[in-house]
């Protein structure tokens, strides 16, 4: 019987980031979960994942979440008995973030994140960019396609304020060169040598092998 894997991308990213993940089709069936629009910037994760869970149609699902998608994956398991989680470049507990993010949480600086200004800056940069920089920005736009104000504010606030009292038992893959969520702050991980926060794109072969070995 096939195992059904539901892949959840990171903040603002589309499911295109999983294009390079190839799993044996006779063993696994891949389902891609794209972000849905939050009802408003203060929608709770519980409410959001309840709505997102309606897109999961198979029993005993296995959720594979990248970065903030890993948090959503862990919350989705509350809706499905017998489900499992694989985390990539993510966290299992609120204390696994950097001291700066803890400061942002405590001071509530996430409430003043300048979404509109950052999007405008990107447009200006693209207009005057070199060909090399334009290629980088094009790649950024290809993979990080969801950047409207309500979603971005909701995602940042939800990530920073997320709490989990007891870390779950999971396969947690984390890169040794992840500077967004440094591995020194994280416990019980399987290290991917040279992996960055974007290793789902750059270390896809290694990641898929780790997933196959874990689930098989």
C-alpha cells in the first residue's frame, strides 16, 4: 500500500520548491499543499489548519513541511490520527529560534513588518538591476510567489508567536549552514552537511534519500 505524503512549502513559497524531490512511485504518492489565504492577519494557526485540513483526503497522511510549513505540518497532525511529520529547515519548539526572533516575539516587532515597502523596494531593484541580479530576482519570484500583505503579516506573526509545549517525535532534517534557523539552537536533528535554509532546492537528492530511508 502506498504512503501518502503531503508537502507544505515555507513562508510565501509555492509548492514548486518540491519539483526536484523524486520518490519511488510504487511506494509513495506525493500531494502538494499550497498556501490558502488567511481570513485576516490575526487568524489563529488552529483555525487556519482546520481549513487547510480539508484538502487532505487520504488516511494516515505523512506531512513534509519546510520552515514555517513545518510548523503547519505539526499542527495538521492534530487533525489526523496516525499521521507523521518530516521537518526540513524548521523547528519543533519555540525555543529553537534565534535570540533575535525571541526578542521580536517579546517586543511584538513583527506587528510593524513593512510588507508594502519591501515589495516596492524589490520592484525598484528589478528595474535597475544587472542581468545577473535580475536572474536571481526572477528565481525569487518563481519560488516565492505568495507575498500579499495579509498573508505575509499573518505568516510572520504566526511563525514568531507559535508555541508547542512538547516537541513531537519526527525526522528533522537541518542544514549545517542554515543561518536563518541556526542548527546550534535546535535539538535532535539529522544534519545535512552544507545545507542552507534553502536546501530543499540545493540538497534535494540527499533529502529525498533521507525521507525514503525514514519511511521505508
